C-alpha cells in the first residue's frame, strides 16, 4: 500500500478521527507501517533461560520465533520452514532441544537457524546450497531483561527507539522473573486498550468499585508524553482504608460486610504489609504510595510494583495488545517478580496482581467493558472524532501536568500519524 | 491426600444437589448465598490448564471469607452494570470420601451467557476439582478449583464459576 491516510483531523492535536478505529485500510497500514517497522516486546530473557528455550509471537500477522542458542545468544527468526513455509512450532513457549525440525518433510535447523538436515537431499542435485535455506533472521535486541524483535525497523537501534523512555524504564526491568501469564480476546480496536493505559482520567469512574478505596488517587500525579511515542503516568495515594472499602463494596454490590469481615483481595498487597514505615524510612509520616504506568509505542504497557509501599514490592506486569481485526484484539500479560524473591513471595505477588489484572482482573474487566462500548459507539455517526485534549499547557506534560491530562495520548498519536504517513 | 474408593449413588446425589444449589446462587445473582457455600477459610481459585507453561499456572485465588466476599461483591456489582444472564451447567459429577472426612469431588462445568445485545452463547467450559466438607448447614467448599479448557479467554470474565 502506498497511499497515506487522509485523516479529517491532525491526530497530534488530540482531536482524533474515529476512522482509525473502524477502517480496514488503516488497520492494514498499521500492520505494514507500524507493527512491521517498530520494535516489538517479545518476552523476558528468563523466558529463555537455557539453550533451546523459545518463545513465539505474531508481529504484523507474521509468525516469529525467539530462541536461545548454545552460545547463549538470543536470536529471532521467521517461524516458517524455508522449504514449504510450515510453522516450526505453534506452541507459545517451551524448549526445542538442539534442533528445530519441521513436521512436514523433516527439514531441520540448528539453534542458529542453519539448515542442517534435509531427508533424501541428493534429490535436489549436486548444486543444492543448504546455506541459502537457513531460517530468515529477524532483528532481535535486549533492553536489560526485555527481549524485543523488529521485522523492518525504521529506527535501527532499540535504545534510540525507546528514546526518553529508556532511562525511565531501565530501573524497572532489571532482575525480573516471569511468574505468570494470561491471555484474552476482547471486542474492540487494539488502540482502545493501549490508550487506556495512558489514561488516568477514567480510573475513578470506570473502576469505582475499587477506586472507592482510593479516594484522591488521581488528585496528585503527573502525565508525560515521552518521545518518541511513549508515556509515563504517575500518581500518589494515601495508605488504604479497608473498612471504608468494605462499606463501599456493600453499597456497590449488596454483599454483606456488616459482620466486620474485611476485604483482603487486591488491598492485601498494601494493607497487610508489616506495620510501621518502610525499611530505611527516617521518620515522620510514612510517604505516600506512588504508582506508575509506562507505555511503550506502539503496544506495550508496563506497570511496575508500587514504590514506597510497606513491602517495597517490585512485582509488576508487562502487557501487549495485538490487533486481530479492526474490532477485535488480543491481550497478553506477564506478571513478574524480583529474581531474589522466594516461591511463597512470588505466589503471593502473583495472586495479588491477578486479582486486578488479566481476563478476570477486577480492573481489567472494567477496561475491557469500556473498550467494547467505545468500539460500538465509534462506528456510528454520533461524532467524527475522539478528544484527547486535556492539559492545555504547551509541550508534552511532565511533573507539572495533572495525571488526568492527555499529553500521554497526544504523544502516541503524534508518532502514530508519522508512521502511517511514511510511504518510504 | 489418600482417598477411599467409594462412590455410592447417595454421595453423588448429595454432591449433585450441592452443585445445583451452587449454580443457582450464581445464576440467580445471590452473592451472599454464594459466599455461604464456602467455609470461612475456604479457597476459590480459577486457572487454565497450560496458561503458563514455563512458570506454573496462573490461578485467580481467593483465600478466606474476606477475599470471597470481595470477589462476590465485585462480580455482582459488575453484573449490575453489565446485566448478563448466566446458565451454569454442571455435569459428570464424581465424588468419594477421603480418610480425613472430606469429600473429593470432580465435575464438568459449561457456562452460557446472554447479555443485552447478543443471543445466548457458549462462554467458557472446564472442570471442577473440589474438596467439600459436611456442616450442620449442608455441604460447603473447603476448596473450589476451576480449571478451564481455554488458554486464551473471552474478554468478559467478570463472572463466577
């Protein structure tokens, strides 16, 4: 496709043409010019601990395989046999041993992608060059513990691609261990999900069952569009109040908490920590709990563990959203903990994060519902554009911006528009 | 836990009645009654067979009365704003008494949903792997573990299983 989309609005202003959520042509351009040209998070290095460990993913509808070799190198290949194109494995992850063997005609490849086995190869004649039939490599780089791949990267260096986000992201993604994974499919455009992780305007309304516990959560914080195309939200909230949460839940649901039972699900992460201030705290009132959400263009979200909690928890999650159509998308989420955590701590952290995130998550279900409702509405004639114009100061926000501002989304759409209009 | 191979029709019938009661608490939107079918220290957990093949299964786990009430409250509140009718069909029940006085029970579950804009449809299916105990008020879950067949799940899983 060689034609740039003719948007009715300049997306970088935050007035966003709703056609980007409903147009098949724009989805095709997104795959060709964004997903095929940007660095895509694949997995963590500890998903590939041993030689032969692999992880598969789809990038712009193309099957990709990431695998660790005997030399310790992590490489990525198109997950397609060079003979007839059959995918070499359709498992999400596992260990392939020393050989990638196609189930169709048993062509075999070593962990560097070299073609090493061809049954009855004399039939191809004396000039058959195995070296020309290795697996086609895909660009692959690591950023601390994260593995990224790119089919045709416009920005050759992953660090350059991360730009201003690199320094902010780095402390969170060192020494992390994946401890749980979950995937689900919702009826909505992929961008509706990713936008939502750049948005804290919705939280106190969409998540009101939980946010009743967190009154004032969005009163302080900030919103930053980190070039090129990334963003950081940060907010602070006071220590939690389980009795207040119990009363709110009873009003919300009709479930009886009048016997004094306290809810202990998500709130346990914070409410049940050891009493007193966090380790190393010098005195005075304990600090507020600070939480951040980082969004990496085009489709990766990272929510690290809250800072300054009584436990100083490092566990968090990494999440990607992949388009399956203009109105259908898949979310893959991985929960991680600190590599130093013991098994009991990991299980506790997994249960806490699973309580709010993933297909059953008390927050994710709300967000899925919001995405599905938006998708239904934007395909009608109720309006031509979506608004992302909160925050009127010039620039890309930052510490002076309100957390509910939309610098974060405008930075996404600024870069999104650049990619879609790049006909090179 | 060692078990006695003992599967009299009376025991199975008792467990089937319990599951029928349990299904009605969910389908009739009676969250307090749902909570009452667990022991105060009961465990409710949901996961899939192989969702996390390298690092262990992702269980949504609620341990004890506070977590169970929170789960029921959240789900019931969610359904108030997203009115969805559910039909839990629980079949293939097997049960046996264990040496320590509990009942090990297994069953299949299929969930159909009907929401505001769609016709009734299949939503998700899986198995129950449970531990029950007898109380003065009837059978109660000591553990209710749901193992779903799907590895990629429907978006709207704000339901009890």
